[in-house]
C-alpha cells in the first residue's frame, strides 16, 4: 500500500475571516500486473510539512497544516500529533526562555484542550495560545492581542 496525503488551506486576502481547508488521502495498492515502486531517492521518513518562515513564534517539530494570517496580529494555526501536555510543556519552556511570562491565572488545561496567555513577548500585547483535542491531532492557535 502506498499512501499519499494532500493538504490545502486558503483564505480570502480581502476578507481574512473567509477561510477554507481540506485534507485528502489516497491509498494505492498493487493490483494485478500493476506494480508501484517508490522513487530511487525514497526515504522511510515522512517529510515534514513546510512551515512558513515568517512566523515570529516558536514551533514544535511536529507541525501539520500550518496557516498564518487571520484577524489578529501574527496569528498562526496548525495541527500536531503532540499531546496537549507536550504542547503546553513546549510553550512554557520555549517562551519563558525568550523572556515571556505565563499569566497562570489565565491558564486552563484539561484533556479537551488548553488556553494560555503570556506577557512580555511584545510591549502592550498578550500572546494567546489555545489548543483543542481533535482525537488524532491537536489544533493549536497563537496570536497577539492588545493587553488590557
């Protein structure tokens, strides 16, 4: 069996709230006289989904379906196979190492998802990180919001 997965995400530049995405999986298998061979430079390691280099935020190694833009400054969205606790641990370490401070009174974490707010990333802004469990993956959103 030879799997092929295609991911596509888009948004309307005139109205960033208008977004769409799809993921399509193909599975090919040998049938009769048909033989499907991998390319000669085939690797057993799945390639990492390309991620835009223009994000200012740290990203874990496990990132799929990366999208940037939206209604907030610096907003990004991605899926990952990391657990909720692993995502939370990654951002606590990565952001505090860069001088941000977790506002723990605003932190919520359970098996369904998480929400975290950090100050000190950018003057006058909160760095908001939210994630939701989608069973096989976790969707994570990061953005800057005006501090109040």
